[in-house]
């Protein structure tokens, strides 16, 4: 709710303005007064006002035009127009321009406070919704896409441009590059932000169930369908439907999705009733759909409908300068979850992160950081906390002692065995107890 209940009165009749202010103040409102439109607009720029009461006839303008200006600049502020006898048509026009309601001078004393309270409730609700939307944008918007590299900034700029449109978006890139984060950001910075964002991974469910999940089904459509079920299209009505791994759809479902994209209509499984889909589609894939089209696995017309606006997200290998920023974020995020205080990482830790190929991209980096924080007993992350394969190949001319060679050989074998110590001991042809002792001696 607003921090204060504030009303702005704009009227050049000082006696009437002062009288209304006293009455309104008795109801617990803070009242600001202005003698003309110019002063009123200036007050709105500096005060947190929920309701404006303005005379239609002002010395420097028309209250009807002022109403339009207020609603354009301060959308959550409600306006009550005050008209003289015989100018009710002015009040009606003011409402068309966005006013909450109008009162005629002479009978406003009895009606003013009830009307003011209603206008305040509406304005307060609108401000609360706006504040919630702002928090959602901050939580899920492009502020959550971390990085300063040219590659990621270019992707963000493209996404921001398309976010404010109704265009379908196709997000491409390797697994773990943050496609769902981008989809969230596009939704929460669009005009659909107040409506649902529904995410669905097309590879996470059996292909024969995908249609009923997407479109819903009618009672009796198949065995065990005892009642109607809403599909994802209905769940996302008015909002955004994010279809991840879109390349997993079978040919029949591709055809039905294409029809929905083209007509905005669909049928529930087992139902003959046409339903409207007011949904913005965002799709994502780590496959090269052009090759899937050549192989006959994906419809070219569906691809062209989905890729009206295509954004390719860069791999972490293409934005190594962002690794430090991402690592610091994941360190603090993980530390907060475990109620710990972490101060960062040392130079060698970062160097090994930057040299790693990151086939799993940001998702893999997040997992590695979480593991390192959990294993750490200090506030600074060091290279020995990283998985075995990060330290392979670190031998240099200053570390060629037999012990160093043995240490690095054990590291390589452990990496080859993916950390399985029993398998590593067999490959090294030593006892498991011996391997554990060497791991302890070398602090592996």
C-alpha cells in the first residue's frame, strides 16, 4: 500500500479548495493544494499522490485535457473531475479521458468522501500491482542475466527489443546457456508480465502424452480420463508459454502446434469445441533445427513460424571474461543457502575455471561452484577444491619431482575413473587403502 493517503486538489477557487481540504483531512488524508494545472502537475512530480480532484475550468487550461495528461504520465493516479452546474457533459468527457468519476459543484459535499475512498482503493491497488510487477521484473528480468562480455550484451539487447512485442521467439544455443532465464526475462519485461509464465520441457514427458499436456483433454478422451483437464495453453492464457526442447515434438504434434500458431485456435484431445489461445510463444532448443529439417524430423513451416525472431545464446567458452562474475554470484548464492560467509576465490582457482571447456556451460559452472563451496572449510575457494579433471595438465618444469609426477598421474587416473576410487585403484594396480593414503598425502 502507499506510504501515505494523499489527495491533490486543483481548483482556482481558494475558499472551495480550502473547505474541501479540511473535510478530506478529517478523513485521514494528506491534502496538497494547487491553484492551476501547471502547479498541479508539478505537485504530482514531487508528491506520492493517489487521487486528484480537479475543477474542469482552470485558469491555465481545461480539466478534461488535464485528466488525459495525468493518466498518461501517472497511470496509477485516479482523477475525480469537479464540474459546475449545467456542465455534466464535461464530466462525462473527463471519464472518457480516464477520470474515475465526476461530481457537480453544489451536491459534492455528501458524495465526495464515499467517492474519494473508492478512488483511493483503486489507486492503491494499482500501485501495489505496479510495485509487484517491478519486483518481478527485478527478480526475473534481464538484471538476472549476468555478464559484461560483448556476446551476452548483444543477446540481451536483441531480447529487450523483442520483449515489448508480441512476436514468437526462438532461443537457440548449447545446453546450459540460460535459455529459460532469457525466456523469463522476455516475459517479465513484456506487456504480459501480469499474466502467467508457463514453462514446459518437451523432452521431460513421454511423447504420447505431450498432446494432452499441451492442449488438455475432455472427459472420456481415453482410458482414465474421468474429467476434463486444462492444458498448458489454458494455464498460460493471456501470458507466455515457454516450450523448451521444441525439437522433441513428434510430427503430428508439430502439425497441431503450427495450426495453433497460425490461427490462435486449438482443440482439447477428444473434444470438438474450438478454443482460443491468447498466448505468446517462446521456444528453445539445443538442436540445429535446420539439420533436423533436412533429415525430415522437423517441419520447415513450423520452424519459420517459431523463428520469427531468433536469438542464439553464446556458450560459456565464448564469454570467458564473464566467468569471474558468474562464479562470484554462484559462490554468494550457495553460501547464503548454507548460512556461510565466503569471500571469493584465489587466482589459480579462477585460472582453472577460465581454462575449462565448459561443455555444460553455466549450469555446469553453477554445479562446480556449489561443490567447491560445500567442500571448502575456508572463506576462499582454492584450486584443490575443483574436480580432478580441472588440475590435469598442470605440470611444469618447476614440478618434476617423482612425488609431483605420481600426484598428477593419480589425478589423471581419478579423472579417467570419474572419481570412482575402486576403479582408479584397479587401473593403478594398487590397493584401495594405498590409494586413499596417497589421496590424503597429496591432498587430492
